C-alpha cells in the first residue's frame, strides 16, 4: 500500500514538473477561460442542485488534466470562484477578481514585474508598442515587457520600419511603414531605383550614367559659386547613394544546387528544386520547357542551342493525298484525318461523305398527297381554265375567218376589171 502511494506521489510530481513551464498567471488565465466557456455551454441546462450543481460541473471540466497550474489554482480558490459566481458576474471580470486580486499571480493589462509596478512601452496616447505589436508578458508577473513587433515594424517600441520597408509617415504617436520595391533590403521609397541596400538573392545592377546627364551635372556644378554652391555641395555629399537591385539567377551561376532527379528553377531572390519532367519535345533536358533541351525527339530539330522545335510535316503538302483527306500536325509526327463532313469507311479505309451530316442537305421528301376533295377542286379549276382558254381560241379563230372573207370580197372586183382589160 505504501509503495502504491509512493508511485502516485512520484507520478503527480512528474506531471507537475512537466507542466510547470507555464507561469502561474497563464495557468490562472486558462482556468478563467475554461470557467467562462463552461458557463456559456450550460446556460440553457436545468440542474437539480441549482446554481451550485452547475458550478461544480463547470469546474470539473475547466482545466485540462495535464495543466498543473490551472488545476492547482482551481483547488485553492474554489470559494473565491463561488463568490464571484454568485455575487459579481455582472460587476467585475473573473480574471481581475481571481487572478489579480485573490490569487495575486497576475497584473492588470499593460503592467508586469514581481510587484506589477513596471509598464509596457507605449506612446503618448497610451498605445502599447505604438499599436504595432504586443507586449510580451503583459499582465504577468513573470513577463519581460518587451515589444514583439508585427509585420513591417521593428525597434524597441515598434515605431521603426523593419527590413524591406521604409517610413512613409511618422510622428510622436504614429508610424506608417510602406514596402520597398522588390529586391530592396533598405530603401528611401517604393521606387526600384531608390534602394539603399539589396536583399539576399539580389545584387546591385550596374548601369552607366548617360553622357548627357554627366555633362549637365558638370555645368550645374560650375554655376554653383560662393556660399550657396558650398551648401549645395555639402547637401549632395550627405544625400545617401541609391542603387537598383537585380535578381541573381542562382541556377546559372551555381551548380549542383539540386539533387539528382530535380532541376533548378530560378525565383525572385532565390531558387527552387522542381521534379524532373522534360518537355514532350525533349529526350534529355535540364528544365521543364522546350528551351531546356539537351536532345530533341524524332520529328523535331534543335533550332538554337538547347531549344527544340517541332517539324511541321504537313507544310510540305506531299502527304495525306487520299480523297477528302487532310494533314494534322502533332508533336514529333502527323496524322491523316478525313475532311469536315466526311468519315473514314472501316472496310475500304477511304473518306466518304458522312450520312449523318449530308442527309441534312438532301432534297426534301415528296409532300404527302392532298385530300380527294382538294384534288377534285383543283381538277375542276384546271378544266374550267382549259375550257376558257379553248373558247378564247375559238373566238380568235372566228374573227380571223371573217377578216379573210372580207378581204376576199374586196379583191373580186379588182380581179374582174383586170380580166376585162386583158380581153380588150
């Protein structure tokens, strides 16, 4: 029995030692968070024992089993927690009452130190770390009180600009940091020509000044005389020298950066090792495109060093000469296809009109026969029209006969006179 007790004691000591990395204040904050979370989850439940039973259930699950500090404070301050629960929920925060006033393991927010007498760094407006960071250990007696800056900010008060940023605006209470141009470690503005130093993976770009600019500057310098000229020269000397930064292509300038089976891909300011996969037009390569080839596949040529280009066999016009065939170029080869609206017959292998397409353009089928009544009407109408045509023709024929008879009558006297003259 004594041995078992000893084992349990040692186990508890080991558990507590393993979790004592948390400060007492942090353990108390964990307890507060657990209690508030439990109260929120049980607000709509009914308990037979009333509020006391509810608080007991909340405290049972407020701390994780391995959180020694939390469990220790919960056991020691159970009466204080009950007092706050019954009388102070609406008037005072649990953290201030339990952790600051009763357990005395925490300070008010913004304070730290053994006696809670030291304050976190702040500006004139009281913004901790200028509003650009957090005070490490704020409200904790074991806190350091140093500012941990966020994002673009740096310095003891987080009122300075960090790497690759410059101060766009600043006063005693506010600082605005703006990103530098890509490649600048420090800079004067967001212009890529206003870099002071280059970031890792970049180098100073060497660019010679135009001769015209040099001559103009020389003439301006000659015009500066006396005190104004000297002041301008001093100001020019004090002005920081700016540079432009260009990316370093590590893949070209260095070798053996990537292991076997991967190739080097240059990125802005760095490089990456990518899985080895050649372009379909390469047989051996050192990169992913047709511009990284050591050898080309059959049907392709090396147009320039390391650049493979596909040969367009269709351009010759001497292939795919079957009726209704057309040539389609592919990578390293070609294929013959039937022209539009045609398909290849499986038996003959020839391209023939596709019935599914051409049937749309064939003449329409004969119309369905008309009803008998309509046919009869059409026949009668046709007969009447034929009859009318015949009557008109008969009338014209009769008129023609009458005219012929009249002409004959007029011609008879003339004939008799001519006969008489001939007899005489």
